C-alpha cells in the first residue's frame, strides 16, 4: 500500500528531534499498550505481518498526527473487534457482555519468557530455490500492491546488486492477509545512492534493502 | 460502521480534537490516552484475554533487561577479542548469545562494521524495526518521520544534524530494515583507548554509535551521550 508509513525519500518532515536521556516509555500508558499489543498477538489470531499492516491501515492524516504508541492504542482496539475476541458492544461499554465466557490468557507470566524469545520463522530450506545469486544485478519490480508490502516506493524500478542471500522467509505480502506463507529467499540488495536519487547523491554512497524474490527481476 | 469507528465512539480510539500540540505528543501526554488504555486493559483482563502479571513482565524486560548496555558489551568484546569479532561479523546472533542476550527480534541480527573509509547508518523507513536484544526499544527520533524519510535520501545531512561531518571520501552505507534482518553498527574503537579494560570500553559505547548517528569518543573530547 502506498501509505503514509512508506516514508523513505519524503521531504520537508522537519529536523530530527533528539531527546537526551530518553526513557524507554514516556508514561505508564505507553508501557501498558506496548505489553497489551504484544500479549494479544499470542492468541495467534493475527501474525506479525498482519500486525504491521494494521498500523498501515490508519488513514494517512491520522498516521502522521498520532504519536507512535497512540497508533498502537487505536489499532489494538480495532484488532480485537476485527478478529472476534471482543465485541463492538464491549468496546463501547468498556465491560464484558453479561454471561460471556471468560478465557484463559494466551500469554501468562509463566509463558512470557518463552514467548519473548520466540523466533521469527526463517530457514535455510534447500527445497526453496533462490531465483538470484550473489553479485547478480537485479531490478526492484515496479509494483503497487494495495495490501501489505515491504517493498518501499523509493526503490521500485531501480537497479541494484545482490550482496547477500539471507535464506528463506515468509512472504509478507501474502502472509499478512492469510493468503499463504509463500516461503522464498530474501537478499540484501545494494542500490547506489545515485541510482535512487540522481546526481545530488554522493557517488560513493549506497542504500541496502532486504528484499524478497517476488520483489525482484533480472536487470 | 467499522470496528475502529465503533471503538472511536467509545472513546477508546477517539481522535484528538484540534488545537492539541501534536509535535510534543510523546512528551506532554494527553491524559485521555491514559484513560483509554486503562479502559482497554481492564476490559481485556475482565474477559480473561490478558494476564496483568505477564504485562508487567513484558514491560520490565523492555525497561530493565534489554537496552544499549547489552550492545555496548558486545562492541567492547569485539574490540578486545579479534576471534570474537570474527564470530560476531560472521554470525551475529550466535556471538551475541554468547554474552547471554537472546530475546526476540534479534535472531536475524547482522553486524556492519565502520572503518576509516566506511560509515554505516541504520534505519527502518517503513516502521520501527530495531535490534531489541542489543539496543532495547528504539528512541522516538528513530521512529519519527524526519529520520525515517531523510536517512535514505540525505544520510550525510542527518549525520550533520547529529554533529558528524563526514569527509567526501568516506563511503556511507545506509541499511533500511525492510525484512526481518536487524542491524547493529560496530563503531570504530577510538584512539587513546589502548590501555582501557573491556568494561571501561563498554562504558564509552553509546546507543547512537550503534545506530550509526555518532562516533564513539573519549569523555574529554565531548560528543553525544
């Protein structure tokens, strides 16, 4: 989705605002929503890609206006209704519906350490063949998916060189929408800064992106 | 009505009215957010969907167990132990785990090394990807629109804002964390630290240096904390 979240190369966003000795959370509610959103994912109703996409579904003006964790508050309330864990009426009243069954938390204190250390699925599965090789020249495809994608706009149509094969990962564009894992290779692709931005860029500089097979074509 | 719309009516996800100072949203917290999160948490607890003790544990981990001190220890070890540095660059997750740091979002960590003619800078233009086990949660500026938009198109401008003027003959490599790989910059060991212990060296290494927006400096020569 060509949303507000796809920020690489946008201009006039202002100076970076640096905060000295910044705390991990600026207020208790930030910590609570951070933990709530992570704990609720343990129900397995939505995966990490769907979780990221949910943030992207905020209307662009809201995305830009809200603070980072304010987005999380908005999205978690939407997610629990969308995936049927909480009814709209319960969100509206702030109370569990009379007579509704009480669940056992998917994530408990006893399981939280294991959940925290759980890995993101990936593998070196030899059955999944890479379509490209290290040092091969490739082009990022000029595609504009309307759903979730991890192919930023600023590299689409640009040529680069594969510098590393990271192995096999789930394909976010399909996995976010429960349309299959479509396991495929992910590569580190080096794009010359001048290829991306033209002559204003330093001829020495480069940007590396980690891109899935389906994002690339031969150049 | 959409789910989000319904929730908005309940005040759980309501948009703020006009006139609020948005640029300071993370510092002057609208009390309304405190109430919305309390309301959401109490509903989820009442329905048995979350365990408050597990939430406390998650928060405690991010506030006290992970953070840039972990990364600093990794960097200092790499500076004093060439064999460790070799393992770190070849297989960062295993080398980082040697020091006991194994929590999530770090299983696909890559270490990129700075040198006299190469400077690395980390960003996530699409969201907020960051190597949690070694650096903790990212600071607000790292997740902000100014940094995410500009790090890829004007990295030298970003570095100047952080007080670092790189000579033209230094190559800048920007790493945009678009997949599940997470990046940690291995900064250059500053001159004049030859006699320092590993522990003293670790105390010099800052979060900013491991993201690539600062160099590691000796306390007497200034620099960002």
